[in-house]
């Protein structure tokens, strides 16, 4: 089964521009950061591996306070430590269409100056890889960027790996739940999926079996049912992996 996250998402790069197909990425980025801290603990120096910042668009004729606020957020996360070593994630959704503007270049220059201590992660909602290219091009003079795609809700094996990492499940149960999620667009969110897993875990104090999952999904009050999840049979055929 394909692992949902590489051992080191950044490898030798300073910044990763992440395409997920999800409109809301904060929950996923926080889980990604915790998983990355577990896999590469030597880079991080504190309990909180992440600073997540939604950077609002600021027009060229307005005062640009975003970096001051970001620096304050990083200091607060570092606490008593001399510096923060971890992931600095920016949601730049509002900068789509403004990629060539000076304030954005200043932001990437600021991140460049701290590249020895920070792994930079950039998201922009459900932007496609092609739509994210202008941001990558703006960052390239300052950072060594990479464009990564993690489509959890497109590839069943990837989503199965993700679900299994969040909750102790039998492989067949994780595969079935992945099918339910992929076939239910209203579940295509890590925040909503997290609520579902919390609900399922509360009803299954031990490892989730296929039978326990079916009992959960057959309950009309469960979150997937409320959000329109289809009824699936035990012998239903597996979904094919979709191409990007």
C-alpha cells in the first residue's frame, strides 16, 4: 500500500508548493507537520512543529504588515527557545493573480533569509498544479522550490494509508472507508474526515473491523450518512486509481 506521505517531503529543497485538490488545507497541513516531525525528528526543536499563516492579499499602495505578524507568530511558537526550527506554512490563496507583485517577492526573500531553520510549505486552496506555477516562479530566485501533489481523495490506496495512520483499522476496513470517502464529495476534507474518524473511534474502542465499520455506516445518524454517503456492499468492486 502506497504511503500517503514521503519520509521527507522536502528532501533537499527549501520550499514545497503543495497541491491537494482540497479547498481547505489547514487540518491536513497540521497532520502532515506532525507526521513529518515523527519521521525526521532531528530537524525540529520543540513540541509544536508548525507555524500556519493565512497571508491576506495587500495591494501595493497599502501598508504591508504581514511579515511583522508572521514574525510575531513564529516568536510565540518558539517560546523560550532561541529560535524556531520547523515548518512555516503559508496559505497564499488570496495572492492568486498577484504573483508578480513586490510584497510577495519580499515575503519569499524573508523566507530565504531563514531557510536554514524553516521548511517552507505553501498552499493555495484547491489550486491546480498549473495554476500554482506562477507562485513557484516568483519564489525560484529566493528559494529552491518543489511542486508536490498529494491527492488524498483521488487515489484509494493513498487515502487508505492516511486513514490507517489516523485510526487503528483492519486493512479491509480502511479500504472500504476510503471507498466511501472518495465516492462522497462532501467528505473530501481532512477536517470533516477527522470528525468522522473521531466518531468512528468513539464507537469502536478497539481496532476497527469491517463489521464494526458496517454497523457504523448503517446508522442513519453517522456523519457519512448525514452527508450523503452511498451504501456499500462487502463484495462491491474496488475503485480504480484515477490518473492525475
